[in-house]
């Protein structure tokens, strides 16, 4: 019964989205209808929320008469994964997508009180159209609440690799980011219809971009963390199509964050900002298409269905095609904004945008090139990580070099020599850090040392900007403290985000260059050398998990005979899906980690049992996750700035 | 100074072009340079034999894991054979096989052939989904007339 109510609520939401679209556009002309459009937006959200609640309930009570539950759940599964199973499959995750899409629409309706009535109404109308497309897709092509004629007694369970806390929370964060850009998209289309993009528009768009981008940052970091310790390959980024699909909207979102600042503060770049706003959600939809259609071979993708791929591509073509056509038609009429000198903060942000979009283009080209090549030459190929590392690395490296100059250079007409003067200390710190790493860390690697120096440069540059703002080292401490507490949260957010990027670069360069790997089949008591560490396999026992059986190895890690830690990696067997997975054990040593995988049991040369133990020493690897966390925190801190409250519009 | 246009719009356009062009040129150059070594073609064993893949060239080798061919050595090295309808290729891999690696299932190995004709794999991909057949493998096997659709037991190469 609950499920039928849910299915009904979902269909109702589809109808309400249609009403929202119609009333939204009509309401821009007749204010009396605008309120009804807002009501429809909130109603559509309530409908999808009810459907989603019905699906989660079906998963929690293990109602195997629902096809989706039977395919992805099991009575013995822990509660967290029963709930997470609701968005673990294609159908369920599309419902989550719709939930967030209508949720953002409802948020605009409920919290956008300060918005001009026409813009708000039209943005809701566009959001309603998007909701209509995706809800129609969910209802007609991938209904998550469809019943089975002959329900099985037991479900087929969720893929064990997905039964992991990081992955349980990865899709909601990722989708909050992906779909968050839909609001920005709707605002951009609404502004194009009105033919007016000004500072006020940018001020309304910025908080939504910030929120979406911050969530996307967390989502990507969680996904990467999951791949790091659940796949057991020891790596954290593989330039896989699915990873790239989430990374492209992030890059465009980062560019949009910066160009929207220029549009808000200086009224310039308005056409470009609108273009990026449209591109961000287009890349989100492209990601949804790439992940679900199976056109590209990926290590992690949903079970694929070409028909659905065609439908998703049609939705992408329809919405983005219409939006970009509108852009081509209306953009030339947008008022050109303020002028700025070649040496100014605007110019530096333009440079940032050029580099970020070029990097996005390079990632997109590498991701789609196999498709182009196969269509043209008929042979399947893949584009490997060296391509991405080279092109992306060089473009982003340039962007990082320029980054610290941005916040230190004045708007309109700046003095780059003065900015460079303020960054002398930061440059010295960066060179020193790079030199120390180059001299002390063996084996000696010049390029990686340069990367570490670049990370230090970005962090030191971010701190130099705070020092400059507070006149630290130049005025007495009480004055500095007064200035420190007086800094707006937006400024702290920027510093935190930039420093987080630097922290990430430090970790990424150091870990990639100096990680150590070792693997050997060990009998009980056998020893494996991993750089400076020794790993001894003490014991292997069996463990009875809630829905799996496992072999658990006890391993003693020592360094020169002194105990360091005792990781206990597992090899789990899930009877429900007849699959086995490795549960990696991680030892934290400061910001570094020892990573241990227990492999299959096999015969040792003397005939006794042996286990393949594979281990990595990943130095500074935690910085790779700390960095994005700082960036997301920076984004949220900026979001809490008084100047960016959603209701801003009235003068305070 | 004569080439510098007088109109403000034209000047702005030229400035933007001057800023964008070097980055685009750099990106295009890097892309072409990067693609030279990073593209790896996909072959099944029969296609690899027919194409005379040079030793050391990075390629992907896909097909079905020949049943009974998997030998796990104590030093962590794994030897197995990838087969299509016509050929088999020996593969050597140092590392942990994916959890879904099974005899008789579709896999894709990334690596290169050595001088002796043994494929030295750097990475072996099997999928999260146990029913999964890598798309390239499915397409290639279909061309050889071997594909029986989902669920049917696949046939193997030279016995």
C-alpha cells in the first residue's frame, strides 16, 4: 500500500512540475499566478519526498515485491545499507536526483523572498521544466516503485563493494552538487529571457553555486576515498570516465564561482558568467548520461541500459540545446559591464577562468575521445592517465602559479609589482619547502619536489593575503586582532578554500611520487618488507559478519623492530551475491598511512597455506582528503557570510 | 601602435583573443603530445595476433579467462590465459586480481606484450557486476559469432 501511495505521489509530482512550469512562466506576467507556481514547486517536492520515503520504507522492511528492492536488498543487510540501497541502484538514484531537483526548486520558492518577482517566477518555471523532464523519465522509463508479479523470498542484495559508509553518503552529496547547479541553470535561463544580467543577479546566483560546489567537493572526495580503500588498488584517482564525469562540473563550477564574483562586484563578464552557469548543469547531465548509458567502459558504473542512455541524451540535448540557443540569441544584447586594466583582479580571474575551462575541455576531450575514435576508426581505444596527468597537470600548474596574485591585486587597476612584493615571503617559503623535499627525501625527484613547492606556494600565498588584510607584522597586535575579527566570513572562506587546494596539491604530489608498494604470499609468521617497515602475518582467523563470512588477518607492523601498529585486513565473502571483497586495513601514521590488503589463500612453496599480502606506504595521503574538506568548509563559510544570505536584495 | 584598434569593443575583443590564444594553443599542443603515448588500442587475442602488436606497446587485451589456466605463484605473480574463439594469449600479472575475476568470465587486461609474446598486465579489470561483460569483449565476441547473450555459457578458445 505504501508503495502504491508512493507511486501515486510521484505521478502527482510530475503533474505538479508541469503546473510549476506553466504557472512560473505565466506568473512572471501576472503576479497573481506567481504564488500558485511557488505552491506547485513546494507540492512537487512534497510528492517526490513521499515517493522517496515509500522507497526507503520498502527497503527497510525488505518488501521484495518491489522489483528494485528485490534486486538490491537482502534481509540480512545492516540497516544503514538497507537505507543506502534506496539510492544504490539506477532507478533509486534517479529518484534521489529528482528529489534534490524538486527540493532546490522548493527552496527557491520558500527562501527566495528577496528575489525580484519576475526573475523568481521564471526561474521556478525553468526549474519546473527540468523537473518535468527528469520526473517523466523516472515515472515512465525507470520506475523505482514497480512491483513484481512473483515476489522472491529473499533479495539479491546490494553489491558488497557498495556496502560501505563512504559510499552510502557519496551519492547524496554528489547529487546535491550535480543538481544544485540546476538552480544556477534556471536562474541563467530566466535572466536570458528577461535580457538582464547585472550585479544583483550575480549576487543571487553566487550562494547557490557555492552550495552546489561545496557539496560536489565533498561528494567527489568521498567517492575517491571509497575507491582508495574499497577497491584495494592503492590509488585514489584513475581518470576513469565516471570520475571525470563528476570532475568536469566541479571545474566549471569553480570557474563560475570566480566569474560570478566579477559580475557581482564589477558588473563585468556577465555573458561569460551566464555561459558558465548553463555549462555547469550541462556537464552534470553529461555525467549522468556517461555513467548510466554505458557508452564508455568504466571501472565503476551502474548496470547499463542503452535505451535509458538515449533518453538521458535526449533530455540533455533538449534542455541544454534550448538554453544555449537562447544564450546565442540573447547574449549579444546583454549590457557590457565595467572596464578593467590588463593588470587587475578581473584580468587574473579571467586568466583563472581560461585555464579552468581549458582544463575542463582537455578532460572532456580525453573522456570522449574513445567515442570519437571508435566512430571514426571503428576500433575501441582508451585514453590513459599519462594524457590527463600531462595536460591537466600543466594547465592547473599554471593556474596555481597565478592563484596567490588574485586576492592581492586590486579591482579595476592593480599593480602586479606591488602584489609580487607582498608575496616575497610566500615565494621564499615555497622555494625553501621544495628545496628541503628535494634534498632530504629519497629517491630524489625534481618534478614532485616542484609540485610540493607549488602546494606550499598556494598555502603561503593564501596566508599572505590574510597577513596583508590585517596588516600583520606592520601594526601592533591589538590592531591586527581587531582586523582579524573584523574580516568578513567570505574572506575567511576564500582563504580556507585556497589553502585547502594547496594542502591537496601537497598530498597529491607527495603521495604519488613517494608511495612504496610491496606484495608477497606470506605463510603464518612470514615477513614482508615495505620501505622502512616490516609486516609480519601473525594469524588468520575467521569472522562471522552480519551478512558475510570473512577471513581476518592479524598483521604486526614494525619499524626496526619497534611495533608501529596492528592492521587487521579482511577478505569477505557475501553468500547473497556469491561475491568476495577485500576490506583494506589502514594505519594512520600522522598524515601518512599504511595500507594493507589480504588477498586470496594460496599454497606456499612448502605446501602449507599462504595469503597474498599486498601493502602500500602512502605518505601524506590524508592531505588529499583534508584538502577538499577544507575547500568545502571554505565554501560553506562563505555561504554563511551575511552578504550572501539568500534573502539579500533589500539593503541591510 | 597602429595595429591597436581604436574602438573600445574591438580593443577588448583583441585583448581577450590575446589572452585566450596562448592557453588554447598550449592546451591543444599538450593534448596532441599527450595522446601520442596514452592511447591504448583494444584487442582480443586473435586480433592482437593478426595486428602483430609490437612488444612494449601499451594495449588492452580482452576476452574470456580460459578455465583451468589460472596459476597463482607464491611470489604474488599470477599467470592465466585470455581466450577468444580462435586464439589464446598468455598473461602474467603481478598483483591482486579483482574480486570478481573468475575463470570463464570476461576481463580486460591493460599492459603490453613482452618479447616472448607473454602479455605483461599492469592492471586487470573485471567489473563490480558479476553479470558484466566488458563492452569491447562482448562486441568482439559477437563479431566472431561466439556471443550467446546474457546468462548463456560462453564457449572458449583452443581447448
